[in-house]
């Protein structure tokens, strides 16, 4: 049977005709097909359902709470053994200084030895050895401890090459910034959905889908320093922006419902 809507309602008459058309062409499938096209509540009203796809970017501006310094220890010598011995002595001195510093986490990296120059030339080949060193220290409120910058300057004077000086977020700082940025994005998304619904004369309905994409900034890089700095290294950390992009699908419901 087709729905029996009041004849005075043009919308209901149109739906009744649609039901009759489905009945004529699809037989017993009329109710299934109609339910795919319309959302029906009760027996006296039907509305077409609108879906709304939106995205919003939330942000949280924070200061780095960690400082990282990356060094290389390099030496060249006529033999591989001599090059390695020079690197080992310089690294041992650097580790002793770093391990005695307060709150500094020390990590040594890869160790490489290579022959350099033209190996077919009459003169004897040279060898280069290299090892990396990374130091990390907490920097609450973006303030680098003075003892850490003094340590970095000392290692430069001792012959280490400062490759990079970074301000970054710790794991805990990153999680807190992501959480704040997510809340900001959700508020923006809800405001967008409400504004669109109001413009169309509808109201925001159910949230159907939601996806979150975290965008972490790169470290604040202070750059590579020359091997033997004449003046102490300087460090001034600037703010970082952590952003989160959220995409969602809402349904819009007519205000007459």
C-alpha cells in the first residue's frame, strides 16, 4: 500500500505520487527504494536528509621545553688506527664533561672510518674517523639552562663540531599541545556546522564520521656552528605552533522536526 497523506499538503501529494511510481515500476521493492531516498518519521511526514562534510584546523602555540645539541668528533690521520685514536680521545674528554653536567642526557651515535683522497695516487692515503654525540636537557618555559650553553661552548673549544642546536617539545609537552589543539579544532568544527545549518534554516544533527590528523612542527633550529667558536654559543628559543586537522560529517535536520 502507498502512504495515505492528507490531500491538502502538496509535499505529501508529491511523495504519494513518488510511492505510486515506485509501486508501478518496482512492485514489492517500493518501500526499500523509498527508504533509501527519504528519512521518514511517523506516517504523516517525510524529509530528504542532507549531509555536511567539514574540516577545521586547531592550534596551540607553545614554547619548546627541551634543548638538544648535536656534535661530530672528526679526525684525519695517515692510518685508520691513528684517526680512530684521535676521535676516541676527544670523545672520552667530551663524555666526561657532559656526564658531569646537571640534567643532561648523553647519547653517542654512529662511528665511521673512511679512506679519503685518491687511492691510486703515489702518496699514501689519508683516513678520516668520525663519531656523533647528542646532548639533551630540559628547558622549562623555553629557558635553556646556562650550564648547558656553557657546556656546548666548552665542547666547541675542545674541537667538537656543533652540527645543530634545537629547541623541541618533550613527549609530555607534545601530548599536552596536541590535546589543546584538538579541543580548539572541535570547537571550530562545531561552530562551522552550526553556522551552515542556521544559514540553510536547518539545525545540526548527528555526527556521522570524525578523523584527526596531527601536524607536529619541526624543531626550532639554531644552526651549525664552526668548530672552534670564539664566543660562547647563544640560544633564544621562540614559540612553536602545534596544529591538528579534524574532518567530520554531520547530518542536517530541518527545524520543523
